[in-house]
C-alpha cells in the first residue's frame, strides 16, 4: 500500500502524471491494483488487428477512404471527419458484418488481465475511437462480458454504417472520442490512472495517465515527449506486470 492517504496522495499523483511512472516508481510506491483505474484502447491493443482499418479496407466500394486516412495520419483532419467520410464508402449488411466480426481475434491474455482485475475488485474500461457495436460483438464472440465500453456509436441502415459520436469534445476535434475527457473526470480523482494503448488515438490521453503501457507509435510518441512508459509487445507482458502488482 502507499504510505500516503488517498487525499494526500492526489496532488503527488497529479505531479507524477506529468513525467509518468515506470516499474521502479510503481514498486517504490507499493502500488496496488485496487488503487488504479484501468483504461484499455481496443483496436490493436485488445484486438489483434486494427479492426476499423481492416473493416473499411474490406468493405469500401471505392478508394476515397485512403486519402482521408492520410489526412488524418498527418493531423490535417480529426478522426470524426475521417471516420464519417470513410464510412460513406462502406457497404455492408448486418449479416455480412456479423460474419466478418466472427473472424476477429483478441489477445488471449486479455482474459487473464480481466480476471485478475475482477479478483482485485477492479472494473477496467475500454476507451476506444472505434465503435460500441463492433467492440461489443467481438468481445461477446470471445465470451468476454460485463466490461464498460466508452466508444463511438454505430447503427446499421440497410448496407450503410451510420456513426455518431457521444464522447466528442467540441473544444478539440482531434479525436472523435475524447479519451482525455474520459480519463480526467471525477471518478478518476484519487485513483492511479493506468492506460494501455498503441496508437494515435491514445496520444493525448496517455499524457494524462500516471502509468502507461505503450507499443508502436504510442511508444515513439511518449519517448519523444519524455514521458515514462512501460513497453509491451502483447498483453502477456502487461499481465505479468499487473500480476506482480496484485501482491497475491
Ligand atoms: Mg489502437
């Protein structure tokens, strides 16, 4: 357990979040899982591939989505504009979508993390710039249930996917789902914020977390920003660290 009381701890944690924690900080602070709030990215963090990219490539009837993807990657447009535009090129029925999602694999160690956290009385959150319908269906296909999903919304009309964005932040249109707003709310006060992600939609939020597990472009981004992070390749690496912090 941390030596400081939770209320005394808050200010020191907020200071710590600017540079972040690595493993030695977590050990030094005698971090316990029940003191943490866990946020997982979904695409290419829990799922083995980037589902949105793959789905669009799979079902697009033209190539307009590629230009939008490049403009998003370069920072010229935000992800809402990108996704709305890309989905205009997609044609897929409910049946075809269901069939496609059956083929999406998730990292098998997510089960172990989910169960480890459950045992510690902690409910992890998925914060994703993908869509609730896709994530719920994929997790259900893999028998993962009872996890909070904070993502963009999607409905199907005929063969069209109609997106909406309940968590957008009008003050910043970079991301369709403002993960930073999801992290920095009242529920997060007095908690150690742990973020696990891989890419561009995780950049802002990871800067507000105390402890970040990062791979791929997120790792490069944090390295350039001088923020500490714990590198990982698969969720097996994350599980091993969390198991160590479970003090079982
Ligand atoms: Mg991702």
